[in-house]
C-alpha cells in the first residue's frame, strides 16, 4: 500500500476531505496525517498566513513543501523508519519546524527573506540537517540527539542567529 498526497493551495481553493484552504483573509490551513508504509506528501502554498501541519508515522515517509508569502508556517512531525523532510519558504516572518524521531532522518530547510525562523529537532538514528537562510534578522536552531548527528548550517545577510546542539541520549 502506498500513500501519496499532493496539495496545492492558493487563497481561494478548498480541498474537501483533505483540508480546508479558503478564508477571506488568505489564511490557508492544511493539516495532513499519514500512518503506515510508503508515505509521501507534496504541498505548495502561496499567500499570507498559510499553515501546513504534516504528520507521518511509520515506514518510508517523505515530505516536500513550499510556501511563498508572508507569515506562513510549516510544521513537520515524522516518527519511525526512513524519514525525510524538505521545506522551502520565500518571504517574511515565516516559520519552519521539523521534528524527526527514529531511523534514517534527513531535513533540508531553505528560507529566503527577513525575520524568518527554522527549528529542527532530530532524535535518534542517522541525522542529517541542511539549513540555509538568506536575508536579515533570521534565526535557526538545530538539536540532534543520539546516533548520526550532522548539521550543515548556512546563513547570509545581517543580524542572523544560529544555535546547534548535538549530543548523546
């Protein structure tokens, strides 16, 4: 059994059964949960105050998301097996939060713009976190506990801050 969801949300679209993505003020909200085997999610969201909350439990897993606009948020939670999460944001005051627990892990986050935040927490197994931010007043944090621990963090611009914590359980 293979689970696959592809979502594209603009400020006037709605996806009945998957998520609701239409509000007069542009607040698109998408929430997806997948359980078991060959999971995969691909989503794109454009506009203002968009929200993607994505959770995957078990097996192969993979998430690829893009947001373009301002005050958007991406939340990824992956548990078990061959995790992977790729998140891109373009604009201002955007947030990316990735949590991965157990097995192969991998996270690639890219933000372009100002006043953005990235947070990555990887617990257990073969971690790898790539995070790139360009613009000003951005902040990023990576926490990796137990096993592989590798972080490649890049920031360009002014007033940016970085925190990387790595250690064993």
